[in-house]
């Protein structure tokens, strides 16, 4: 969350979501809303984002970017190795204590969407997309009917696909058109103030 509004960082496995998230919440003025999942609610005021208190799975290279987080992980018995392709599971409180960020509770207006690609360029670039891309956000929605696991992380438990596609999903797509969309390529982080200047 920055300046009272939420930033949604979304992408596939390995895109760099956690890397971007930790880079953002350690900047002055940024706060943490959610980890791997977020609840989106549509209403007259647009889209509200609600946090989900999950246990973040972090790549070893991401942990190594933050010395205090590495010390915390190693203090819990994890061996941090940048060549390792598995991820480290940490409680949200561990991240908060190690990195010193503030958490946000409740619904926050969603204003920005970032699609990261940490391997997409040798140098970090952050730029607005020419058009909103809400369909790319919707590709990552989960509900029971389209979720092969269909258990604890199925957030719309009784909604068949046909009903979702006829009601809540189109409403969400329409509401998401009001957000501003960005692509972030490269390993990051951006210099202090650079990303914020583009968001403004």
C-alpha cells in the first residue's frame, strides 16, 4: 500500500512477485497488505483489496537481498543458498520483524497493478502499459470450480464457472479497467523515488 491505495503485484511462478513485494515494503512510505493471495471486492468505489495472512514462500536469492531477513531465516534453521531452487516458508511475523515494515488491515482501494518479470531484462525498467489489462488479472483468480485443489484456498466455494463468468468476473473486469497498469522488468530494485515518480 502506498499513499492510501493498494498496488497489486501479479504474475506466474518465478515472475518475481515476492522480490518486488519485499523491495516495495522496505521503502519509506510503503506498507504491507498481503502476500501470495489477496481478496478483491467490487463496489461503487471500485475494487477494494483485502489482505490474506499467508506464509510467504521466498526464493533463496530474494532472501539474500535483505541481510536482516537472511539472518532471521538462518536463525530458524534454514540454509540460505542462492543456487537452491526450492523456496523458504516463513511466518509473516518473521518478515515483519526482520524488515520492519508496517501491515495494513481492512479493505484498501486498488489503484495500481504491476506485472513483474525479473528475468526479462538485464537492467531494471518500470513503465506504464498503454492500455489496462484486467483480463491478465482475472487469469489468476481462484474459485472452487476452476481450482484443481478445490480445498482451503478456494475462495468462492459454491460458484460454478458459468455463474462466475456471467456475474462477478465481468463486474471485476469492468472495475479493474480504472486501475493503472505497469510492467517491471529486470532484477531491481529501482532507485529510491524512481518507481514512485512513475506511479504519480
